[in-house]
């Protein structure tokens, strides 16, 4: 009885979660000419790919896709490596005042991002990083490092210090121990962090809205939001089709790496 109840509850929750996805796909597949004249729940035609092509042509979505793909790959990768190096230095190398350094790094998450946007915008404008891809990569990397360092420090804490000492006795350098011993053992955690940070970067609106304005620099969600504005000029079905396009990469990324992600959730086991 308990198992049946649990299965029923999960099925109901699954259907409730899939209903918005269904409505998104159905309405994104409608022709702009019939969008307001047909029922939202019933598929009448299939113009999804045509709507996506129109969205790519009208709003500069293609340039935004390439830029966001660059941000979502480069920034999380750098942040994961820097966070892993920080965790390794604090735990394995037993860095002097290591906990204080950890607090300084993780302290970047204490203040909400909205509090630093104005000085960040002013600083970017002064040094010429505003509306540049390099500037976006830098800010996304800096935002992602504290969480990466937090998780990797906790992960490396679960590795016995004897592992490091044995590698030192075998004559391995610190760099070799980090790259050949600790990073391979933390592969699941690294992938899990990368997925979370890449998803954050891909779905970001606030930073992109503040620090970029060109189509070839602006993140994809910011461009999508601009399509819905008064001056966007796109039909609602086209905007929904663009929303489907925006959602696909993160779903595909998770499906391809779900085994690593599941193992990475059990941080500390290797």
C-alpha cells in the first residue's frame, strides 16, 4: 500500500511537472498566423523548426548562442580547476591559515549579486571590459569559483592525508600529485560542479543584462528576454520556440553526464 501510494504521488508530481513542458512545445510549434485562434492544449500544426529559424534571424539569437556556449564552457572549466586547486592547497598542502583563506574565498557568496552590480558596471566601463566577451568570461568565472572551492575542499577532506604523504615518498611533485592523484579521484565531483555552474551561466539574465548590449556578446537568455519587449518585434510562438532552443542544451548536458552527476552528489566517496 505504501509503495502504491508513493508511486501514485510521484506519477502525479511528474505529470504536473510535464504539463508546462507540454504547453511550451505545443504553443512553440504553432504558426504565428494560428497562434491566437486555436486551443492551447491541442496541437494543430507543426511549425517549431520554422519558428526557431525565424527567431535566429530576427533577434541575433545565433550570435547569442555561440557567445553563451563559450561562457558556459570556459568559465565553469576555469572555476572548477581554480576551486580544485584551492581545495587541494587548503586540505592536502595544509596551507597556513587555510581556513581563513577558505572563508575569504567563500565570502564572495555572502553578498547578493545585486549589491555589486553597480560598482561592477562602473569598473567594467572604466577599464574597457563592458560589452566584451572577455569581460563576461571573467565575471562568470569569479562568480563560480567560491562554490567550486567549497565543494572541492569538502571532497578533498574525505581523502586520507596518507595518500598525499605516500605520493611524496614516491618522489612525486606537488603538481603531479594534484593532476595525477587528486583530480582523477575527484572526477565525479568535478563533473557535477561543472554541470551546475554551466547551467547557471547558460540561464543567467541579470549579469548579461547589466554588462552587455551587443548581440554577439549578450547571453542567450538576455536576448530571449529582449524578444518579448515592446521593441522585440517577435511573435509569441517565435519567442516560445526560442525558449525551447534555449532549454535544450542544459537538458542534453545533464542527460549525457547524469551518471557522473549522480556519483558527484555523494561527495567524499571515490
